C-alpha cells in the first residue's frame, strides 16, 4: 500500500471514529500500523501522531470529558495533523 493509500485509509478510519462507528482502540491500532505513510512524512509527524494517539487512548478510558484529556480537542488536533499530512504528501 502506498503512502497516499494509507493516508486515505487513515482518513476514512478517522471519520468513522469521529462519527462513533469505529472505537478509539481500533482507530489507534490502524493509525499506528501506517508505516509507509509515517516514513513518507517528516519525522516530527510520527512523533506528534503517536503522542496524540496515546492521549486519545487515555481519554477513551473516561466516560466523560476529563479536564486533561478532552476527546473532542484531541480529535480536532488529529484533524489538523491529517490536513497537514495531506499537504505534505501533495507537495511531494
């Protein structure tokens, strides 16, 4: 699978997670497995994604919004990461 195809799979899974059709653990596992995508992006993208996924997984342990792990804010940050990753791949 190419980096662009992995980004599309990531994007689809992210949309499903936002809509509640995919749970956070399944999304995180898929996101972490996108090796081709992550190697096609600058190293900082991988670092940021892994930090966001760690926080998102932690936020999923709470039934309500926690002051330190707002799932909505984390999903917004993941959307920003996705938008920037798409821009990086398009520039190549």
